[in-house]
C-alpha cells in the first residue's frame, strides 16, 4: 500500500518540505479586479504584500474547482498511490476542504481521505508534514489518521495585526471602528484553535508582542513552533524570536509568510506563532 499526502497553498509549507516528501500543493486563486493569480505560482508572497497597500481594488480569493483536486488525485494514483490523505485549511475560513470532499467522492482511482485541519498557515502545514513523514516511513493509514487527529487538538495559531485598515477594506470592520482602533493603537490578536477563530484586543505593538509570548507559554511544553507573518520586517521577526527564546524547542524554527488568502484580510506586518503542543 502506498500513501500520499496532498494539501493546498494556504498550508504555507516550506519548499524543502514539499520537495522532500513530494507533496502536491493545490494553489488557491487571488483576484485583483479582473486579474487573477495562482497563489505561489503567478505571484510570490513577497510581491503580494509589497503591492497590497496600493492595489486599486481590494483582493478577493477563490478556491480551485473539484476537477483541479481530482486531477492531482488521479495523477498520484498513476504513480502508484492506493490511499491519499488530503489536508486543508479549516472550513470556517475557506471552502477548500469542501471542494476537496466533492473531488474525493468523484475519484475512483484511489481512496481519498479528506481532513479538515481545523487550522491555517503552518498550523495546517505541520499536520501535512507529520502525515507525509509517517507515510514515507511506511506507517499504516489508521496510524497516520490517528496521529493527525491528536495533533489537531494540540495545534494553535495566534498572530498580532499591525493595522486594522485591511479588515476594513475587506469588509470585516467598518471605517469608524477601524479609525478609532488606529487612534487608540489597538493591535488585535487573532487566534485559531480546533477550527474556532477568536480575537483579543491589545493596545500598542509592544504589548501585542508580549501577549504573543504569554500565549505561547500558556500552551505548555512545545513540540513544534513556527513564526508566521505577513512579510513583517526581519528585525520584528527576530525581536519576537528573542522574546520567546526561553520557550522555544531546540532545532529549526521555520519563519514563513502567511498565505495571501488570509493576508488580504489582515494586512502586511502581522506576526505570530503556529504551535504544536507536546504530547502529555
């Protein structure tokens, strides 16, 4: 039995992980007026965030068709896959997982198990990496699915926004509230756990950074951590890492740009953590 893993571009997986485990990544669409881009293919994250403040119309996003997913599932079956695990951004944030489910029902070349990762960014990415690593080691489908479900319950993402302007532009907040927030230096912290988004309000960037570290500590011992950001300045990323150094596990700490599918709403220079808590 050969097991392969699929995800979408919102998982923010580092390129070396994608290459190492040969993980197909289905790109979502970013639309600016009549111009459409495939996430990570037609426009880089760096280019998107550089252009975001000056786009003539606010970007919208869209998911691929079921045919796009099914074509990838069939291609993996042609390569010898008998089981496919397709892991995607939380359905509370995107329709991607529902489109994947439709494609899975239509696929006859291999058995496809679609997983709502209940997360975003590297919260999803760590799930995909775990599944791909276990599949490469020859572990059984049931073992992999059990490990994913356990990790979902231990996964958190929290990030501080640098501005309320892009929530306003995307229609998630009215102009009056956004302007008041700017005057009061409010830096919302967005959280994601088990498919449920949440928010906190903190005043000033410094307090927001300190609150992120407090939230990291509250998770307890950590198995995996990534610093995620919407193309924040390197100095700010390094500052957050320094503040949290005493909590971080040994080894590589990825620093990844958050998908524009989320970044279009939260704006540039947001920063935070994607975390997997250690097993008890």
